[in-house]
């Protein structure tokens, strides 16, 4: 997976495991080559970020060596706080030793400078610095860094030991914060079958100049035109079952991609399962977009069955006329779809709206939420 969500932010993969491995190997090789044949260096990893790099680095270092770790406060949140604390953890006698600092990343250089000064005041033989990543655009110090794995632009990265507020250290690859501001307003219009999503979406798309995607409508269009997708989906729809996720997700992506210039989308009938919701989040994140909110029309089930049977008189939908199929659609909704309320609630993105009343009244209620999103 090339996109990761940590807390509230999305990150895109910058470097894969293989690329990292080859950088680490070449660093270890260079360091070894530049040392006298019998030198036993003491590598000092700067915790926490360097633990993965240090472990891989010394595995690649072909020669005798020692390793120790020191700890400093580094980051809180997204940017360097600048207040470096004291160094803890060195118990070795450093007299006459070659000390090689292992850093995961050097940006402003403030942390590194402080560590360097502490080591310099001891009577060591030589002090060198190895950093896996380096941000040349923000480096503010004169201090020479002996070995740099890779210079990167000034964007926040996570993974391979580096974190964002505690998360992301265990990722084996490196991910970069996606920084482009979202441009679209994307709304999931949610509710059980017959709640009035289709009717309201038609009105709201005009009002807010959004593209309305109803997965049910797209399926019905395909069934009518006897496309491959239509033939595949028909048996599920006729029974009131959900169409398999993979088919539905691919179809939805294609519909979104047809409308690259849209101001945003009203998703009607999608997502209907948790894996669809996750796929939608990831798909939008790849475009630096997101779901602004899930707006749910809340209507009691008894009222819904009556509404659907009434609609069935004119809709031409076989799944609207047979009460057992309608009940099955509710069953699918209650077992697979209703949980999405929790999914969006956990993101702070759930908005419930009373779906009982006249069409105008409900449009009004929905608009109040749309305006806020
Ligand atoms: P609707 O018009 O939204 O009530 O959808 C009609 C039927 O299309 C549903 O009962 C499902 O069989 C199928 N369908 C629509 N959207 C989805 C979806 N997101 N996932 C799976 N099946 C869907």
C-alpha cells in the first residue's frame, strides 16, 4: 500500500524497502573503507528514530564494531521544536575511540550540533557523522556531515524508525506527507434503501455544483445496456444482495476518474461496506482529496418499506416490488453498511439528519450540513 494514514494526515510512499536497503549498504561500505584496517569504531545511534537504520547498518558493516545508543528529545508533532534536551545513555569510556554517530535524519542540524559538542568535549580520537537522510534546504549549521545516505526535500517523512506523533515507526518503507490542499467537497450521502438519497442528491448536486454518483444507477445503466459489468452485477442486485466489493470499487473509481475537473462528488449508495470506505479514503488520498463528511438520512424502517413499495409501482425496479427482496436489502444494510456510521464517526465526519418530512424540508436540513462541510 503506497498511502498511509497516521492520526489525521496522509503520507505517500517516498522510498521502498529495497531502495532503503541499498542506501544503507552503500553507507556501511563507505564507512568501513575510510577507516584504518584494524579500527574498531563505536557507533552511537541517536534514539528513537535511528533504531531501524542502526540495526540494519551494523548488520551491513563488515568488520568489528561496537554499538551504543543515546537519547535526546527530538520531535513533537510535525516540526522540530528546537529545544534539544540532554544526552543520556553513554556508559563506555570514549578515550581514544573512533566514535561514529548514526542519525536517521538531519534537518536544521540543531540536535546534531548539540550532540557533537558533547562528544567533542571528551577525549575521543575521531568523531564522524553518518545520516541516512539529510534536508539540505533547511540545514543551518557549518558542521560537516561525513556520510549522507540521501538528500531529500523539506517535507515531513515517517517510517523506518521515524514517527509522526508516535505512529509510523514500524513501517518498513519511508512515506512523505502529502501537502497539497484538498480542492473538492466530497460527501457521502448515507442511509438505508428508500431513505431518499437519490432524490436529495439530484437537488443538492445542482445547488452545490457537485457530481452525483449513484452506484445503483450505474449498475442499472449497465444492466440495461447488457454490458459485461451489468451481466455480472444483475444476479446480485435482483436478489437484493450487495455486488462484490472489488467490482463495485473499480466501477466507482472509473466514475470518479471520468470527472477529473469536478468541484466534488456526492456519493450515493457508496460506500456500503467497510472495505469500500477504506478503498474510497485511499483512492481520494492519492488525489490529495478526502471525504468532507458522511451525511446520513435517518428514517424508521417501517416507513421505508412502505416508501419502497410505493416507488416500486413506477420505478420499474424488480428489487422494489418484492417485500422479501426489500427485507434482504435491509438485512444487507444492517449487517454490512450500518457499521459505516462508526467508521465516519471515528473520523469526526458523521452528520445525522432527520429524513422524515417533505422533500423541501429535508433538502433544507441537508443543506445546513452541506454548508458547513
Ligand atoms: P441502490 O440503487 O443504491 O439501492 O442500489 C441497488 C443495488 O445495487 C443494491 O441493492 C446492490 O445490489 C447494488 N449496489 C449499489 N451500490 C452498491 C455498493 N456500493 N456495493 C455493493 N452493491 C451495490
